[in-house]
C-alpha cells in the first residue's frame, strides 16, 4: 500500500521550485539529476549546496530518491503523483500534433483501422506505446439453431440482427434425443430474439421456471450450454489495440532492460491491461496510473494515461491512452490523450 503524497501546500516555494526542476529534468533525460546540474541549467539562482539541502529534505519526505548508481536524484512514484495532481501545467497539443491525430481518424476505412491508425499516431507523438480499448461487440440475436455433427457434438449456429453468422461446436448431453436440438433452437429463437447474449442469459436464468415447463431437461441444458459458449467466446474477443511498443526502448531505457522486458511482458498480457483500462471507463476525467499504484506495473515501473471516449447518446464506447515508463512527460501527454479521446468521440458520433 503506497503512502499518500503530502499536500503541495506543505512545501515551501523554494522546495516546490526545486522539485519541479528535478521532475522536468528527469522526464526530459531519464537520468538522475544533481544539484550542480540544477544550479547551472535553471533559473533558481541558488548555490549547489542550497539546492542539495532542499533535495535532501524532499528525499526525506519520500518525494525524491537516490539511485545507488548515482549521486543525483529522481522523483519517486509518490513524488510523481504529487506533481501530476498538484503542480503540473498542461501543454496543449500543437497544431501539427492535432492535425496528425485528426488525419488518422479521417483516413476512411473500417472503424478498427481508424482506431489502429490513431493509436499509432498517438504513440509516435508521445514516444510511448499507444493503447485503445474498444467495446466487445454485443451480438443481438436474430435466430439460433443446432446442427448435429456426431453422437456427442453439434454445431450451434447463431444469426445476429446485423446479418452476421457465427458457428460454435458444443458438446451434447449424453444420450440426447435428436428432437431436443430442434426444441432448444425453436425455444431460443422464439424467446431470445432481439436480445444481446448477456440479456439472453439473464432472461433464461430469470425465466427458469417457465423454461422448465416449456423444455425438457436436455433441451434446457442445450440452451444454457449454447449461450455459455458464445458468451465465453465473446468475453475473450480482442478488445485492445497496442501500437508503438518499440518506442518504449529508448536510450535511457537501454540502461534498464529488465524494466523494459517486464513492461513488454505486461503488454503481452492484454487481458490485464484491458481490465486496467476498463476501470478508466467511469466518468469523463483522464485517469493516470503511476507505477506500483497498480499491482500490474509493480515490476516494470510503468505509467498509463487513459481517457474514455463516447459515441451516440453519450455512451462510453472505448478508452484511449498511452503506456510508458513512469518518467513520461505527463504535462505534454495528458492533453494529447484528451484530444485523441475527443477526436475518436467525433468518429464514433
């Protein structure tokens, strides 16, 4: 459990200025920052000794840390949280950056291609990996039937309202009468047409007493098994597009290849990343997950910036964002993610 950051108001003006200078230098270079560097490269008008004294105080507060390989300091995850929540001054995307994102959205073609292209553009502009999570496609049922394949298996054929047809092979109950296939298909088509898979499962569960009278036990088992197979498969649909993983390996990251390897492993576990993005769907605000604040990134020390985007009727239809090292440039990237979310909302509108 991470310790809460102290309020910004607890820091003196001098401490705030030095802390901001450390964060700015660190996100720019990825390297520890020393007092001499700050004295020479900033307008603090303080001696290295004075800066060093304040940096020591900030370290004692848990906002800075001293890597064992250097005398310089870096912001801790706790310090980055303080910076993001209380000190960051957002830098709006430039006209060129806005044009680059909008041109990808307006490129035409299927929505999935526009999403992938937009994510690639966001990755290139942020020097992070771009992420977009789109909703699981909710199938609305038009009809369902079962075709026997062998004594133990049948093919369940689902026709959706949009005309798509999907087939699934299911195992049959032992000793089943072939008429149960017809009975189950007729019941599902008559009762579940116009419902999504989730709604259909709820309807069958709610009307179980009715279905027990309308169906024999074998046919009822087929209904439940068919819906379960489709629903499970639907839950596993690819919902996450990731572009630009190679941008995570920069000159600064080369000195910490274990962290990069852990981060790339995180990206391979798309279901975990999708679950994290799903938690950002609520509300309108951009969510920022820094390092070990989320257990998924405890090893790789990564950050995610994510924002939901909406479609017709204001309904949330996806989440867009970036993933990168905790030292990413939050002031620049957060507005860029916000702008991309707004652009995708227009695409979906």
